[in-house]
């Protein structure tokens, strides 16, 4: 089975290290499996601590952490969009922690740590945009999208995929970005008009760009690093950052409140913020996000956040549990319920 399909699996346990290993860590990961595995194995190599790895999308992982609140089973939650991490902190599901490596991080990673009173910290960032199959759009004589407004072109009807925001942090960031850029009423009007061109709302945020790469759909709303990774893997995929401006994700890390293996969780937290650990993420796992540690260079082919027109994304407001629930309920009621 393809790794990108494996990434959608609910859980994956790494094989145990030999009996000489000291301690264990229960790592909840909301990045793709091919990224989670090198992170877990790198920490095992560095420390001898056995890592039990569970992988789920951010929305699904937040639901699991909520359900386990009285008897926490995870120690650290690594990766996935930041808004669910912010919500978890607000709900007292994660705990404050300060690493001496905070000063090594880009401003956006430090800002998230401060805004959440130390309950979550940025580990990578990436920009929201469009992916498209270059062969399909040429064959169907479709224009390559450059702006949010372009997606309302009737020629794209049935040609676009966007993940379901109830399970996907990526899709929730799309909604929050449009609300911040347009205002809430115009944003939901836009989403309702866009709905007629959507052929599917898959659960995972990476599923739409995977469908683009396989020629199953022409366009996707995705993080542009995912499109760049598909292109680097040899698929006919192009990408664009919307001309009007766009939001971005901060992939985050949090220590789960009540962690059974707290010393190991704190050790992982410090290690995961280091440049060597993040180089594993960007080079061994071949990921094209911007890493939080300033000492990690951009991987060849990675989109450069510095050249994108990025909005001042309000992580505190749109990561708050009440705001998230409200916007998701409105999307369900006004957009998701519409016929296609």
C-alpha cells in the first residue's frame, strides 16, 4: 500500500526497541505517517526511549484527547494544524511547558507559544493555496487558478476537492482564512457558491492533493508544500498562492495534561525543537514546510513563506474552542448540508 494511503490509517505502532531501551513515550502525531515515523525513530535513536506512535488527523486526534481526558493515554501531541492544539490548551487538555530552545525559533512559533500561555508551540509552518493537475487542466482546457475568485469559474464545476473541516485542520484554516479576509457573511456566501464545484469533502487534509496527483480531480484547496512534494515525487502537479492573500498553518506540539511519561514527554519536546531533529523532518521525511528552528534551511523546492502574501492570521481567536465550534456548525448547516 502507498505510504500516502497509509497516512490515513487510524493508528500505527512502531516496533519496540531491544529490552535495553530506557522508558517509553506515547506519541500522538497528526502529520502524515511518512513524517511521523522518522520523527519517532529519530527520538528513539537519540535517547533509547521506546516510542509508541498513533497517527490521526488533527480533528480526529483532538476528539480522542477529549475522550481520554479523565484517563490520558498520550504524552505528546506533535504536528497537525495549530488551531486544534490551541483549542486543546483552552480546554485544559494540555499543559504549560517552556523549553530553553524557544529563543531559537522563528517569531511565528514563539508567538504561538506566548499566545497560548505556553501550552503549544509551533514546529513548522506552511501556506494555504491551490494544487492542480497540469495534465488534466490542459486536457480539459481549464485555466490554472491564481486567485480565490478564480475558483468560482463555472468551468471548475465538479473539478475541485476540499477536505471536510470537521475532521481536517486544513479545511478549518480555509474557512478561518476566508472569514478574516472577506468578513464572515461574504466568506460563507463564497463557500456556498464554491460548494457547487466541489466533488468530494474527504476526511483528511492531504487527501485532495493526493487525488490531484493521481488524476482523480483537477484542483484542490491545499497547503502549497503538499503540492510541491507531489511535484517533487514526479506527479504532474502545480500550485499557486492566492493573489488576494492567504492564511497559513502553524504545525504545533503540545504536552498532554496528565501525561503518564512526563519526563520522556519533556525530553521529546526539547529534542523536537532542535535544529537536528527538524532537519530529520525536512530532509529524511522529504517535507517542504518551513521549520520552526531558525537553524534549519529551506529544503530544495520548498515554497518560501517570505514571498507569499500572508494575512495576519489570528490564531488566538480562531483556535478558540467556542469560535471553532460555531464556525463548524455554521459550515455544516449552510454549506455541508447543501446538495451537489
